[in-house]
C-alpha cells in the first residue's frame, strides 16, 4: 500500500511539473491515451472485453462521470496550489464516503463517526482558510474533486459483481481522455511538447499503473482493516515532493488541518473495525473487500 501511494503521489508531482508548460486538458489527453492503451491491453488479457455492453450499466456511467469530474477538478487545483495542501484535502475522502453512505445507501453511522466527520471538515477549513489572505480559490476545485470522488466510490459499491473491474477501468480511462481532448482548446490550446515533457508524462503514466498494481497486491496479501491506514502515507510523499521539487514548505495551518483530517479518518477506520467485529461474517464481508475493486 505504501508503494502504491508513492506511485500515485509521484504521478501527481510529475503532472504538476509539466503543468508549467502545458494546460491540464493536454495533460489529460496525452497521459490518458497511454493509460487507456495499457488498460485495454490488460482488459484484453483478462477477457473483460467479451461483454462490452456492461459499460452501459447506469452505475458504471455514474462512476465514470464521477472519476472524470474528480480528475478535471483535481488537476485544475494541482496546477495552482501546493501538492501537499491538495493531498491533505483529498484525505477527507474516507469521511465523505462514510457520510454519503449514510445519506444515500442508508448505512448506519453512529454519533462517534459523525463527530469524526465534523472534525475532519474543520481540518479542511483550516487547510483552505476561506476569508484569509492565504486563501487559494483553486482549493475549492480540490473540494469539488472530493465530492466527485465520493460519488465515484459510492456508485462503485452498486455496480454488479459480474462486470469486470478492468472493463470499468478501461471505460474510465477512455472517458478521462475524451474529456481532456474537449478541454484542450478551452484551457488555452495545444502547446508543443519537448522530449523531456513527453518523458515526464510517460513516467507519470507508469507511476499510475504501478500504483494500481500494488494496491491490488496489498489487498490480496493484507487484511483490509490493517492496510487501510497506510493510505495516509500519500501525505508524507506529497510533503517531501513539494519541498524537493517545488520548494513548498507546509505552514502551521496546513500541518494542523492535515493532522485533524488524518486523525479523524484513522478514528473512523477504527470505529468501522469495531463495528465489523460485532457483525455476523455474512454482514461484515462486502463485495468492496474483494480483490481488484
């Protein structure tokens, strides 16, 4: 899980590097073409392409829309704010998924987890600091990315189990690529790419693929309740890469807010583990715990 999150965060840092010379629509298009090609190859090898009509399922469409919206908002924020701050904002996702499951999936959430969710949102307000001089309006794109990602994760739970994950991933990669193609002109038009810029995007794509692979490996060999907290190592990578590549040192507000977000997220994971222990096995084991989801 640590290696996976390192791959995802290094991808973000490399993407932020090329954002200085090209717009995010172009980044989505170029990186998306490579990612879609790799996902198509994987889907073909796993015979997931034998049922292409499955991507027309409404929940698959909603998941693809959520991922596309999250990517657009995340990359728009990434180009204009420190990577550590944006990564800290994204760490609230487990809390928003818990909240969304209570509202839309009727899953029971006790007062302890509601309190943790409230603390997490206080942490987000401290990070983005609305109304203060240090406020970055692009951080609202980060908040929107969390909302879209929450929709993505909630709809993923409702997708029938017989639809292959690799087919869903391929459809998602293709949709993000098409969105990038549409946004190239509105975001400023095509910029010539140097060999170095293209190499950076190739590296970013490989890091994403590495991240997806090692997440699958971690889910196969580790207990979910044990490995889930290690997702927060992404924040450590983001802080380190922000300092080394961009000279962005985290200030006290970012550290305090991130501490509240991570602490509340870890407490929520702990409470969910306690609740699962008192459930019958048939109730506590859900499709989302399966390998490759």
